C-alpha cells in the first residue's frame, strides 16, 4: 500500500475507475448477447430493439476508450448483418 498521500488517492481513483469500466464493459457484452439471443429465437422486433441498445453501448465504450472504435464498428456490423439476414 502506498504511503504518499497522492499515491493513496491515485490508488483509490484507480479502484473506482476500474469498477466503472468493468461495469460498462459487462453491460456492453450483455446487450450484445441479448441481440444474439433474439436472433436465435427468430424474434426480429426484439433483435432490432436490442440492437439499438447494443449499438449505443458499443459506441459509448468506444468513446470512453474501453474498446477500439473499429472494434465497436466491427461488432455492430456483424450484428446488423445477422439481423438483415433474418429479413431475407
């Protein structure tokens, strides 16, 4: 454990920020899984609704620097491709 006051504060900040980042990333993954589940169940309306939420969470994570912006775009594109395949 650090002895210097600023180092103690930094350690506490790191704990808080790590918890926030973990929570955001977990919510992002959960949203993506909901879209996948709706696609498996052939529920187009739920898939589209969940996709909007997942896209929002992916963009937010990319903005915060949790994932790369191209990774977010890739995940959105793959989910959208699966949803569009349901329409055809």
